[in-house]
């Protein structure tokens, strides 16, 4: 899997770097290029995870990747076998919604519907939504 990053730089003296605050460091940056990294999935990952799934194990993935990257990797190694939905804050800023990776399906979040959704979809929850779910009983319907 290829990951790309925008590379921005700021020239500062090494002796001053540790004492700089974040706002200063993140302002006045100069475009330096793009960096692309190849992070291939291990060849045996899909087979091993399929064997675990077929032996009645529930699979879940915890990652620091963005939700779209996580859904893609999960589909490649057979963690995701049904249509995926990603829980995200609503674009209008009020509440939350489930969005398919290709954005063709958008479902307003309802605590009462989480269990039913988990029966027809594989659910992906980013860190920005875990805290909200933990404050409800819906977390039990999402995390195996």
C-alpha cells in the first residue's frame, strides 16, 4: 500500500528547535516536495486472518491510520467482509453519521440502530468518535 505525504520545511537553528512553540513551527512553511512510502501488507496476513475468522474468532483492527486507509487494509486482509461504514462527525457539525468509504451511503447516527447496522455492515470508528460511543450503550454493539 502506498502512502504519500506532503513535505513542508521550515529552517530554524537546531539550538532553538526545542524551545519553539507549535504555532510558530507550523507557520511560514516552504513546500519541499512529496514523500511516498510503500507499506506492503505481509503476504501471509490475509490467509492467517481468514483462518482465524473461519475458526469462529471475532476480528477487530486497531490502528493509527486514517479511517479510509484502515477500511482498505481491512478489506485486503479479509477483516471486512460486508459493506463498510465509517462513523464520522456530521459535515453540518450537528451529531454523527455513518458514511461508506465511497460516500454513496450516508446514514444519520442513531444509538438505537447501531446493533442493526452491525448485522449488515462492518463498522469503522475513528478515534474522534470512540469517546462519544463510550458514553452510550451503543459501544457494546460496535466493539466485539
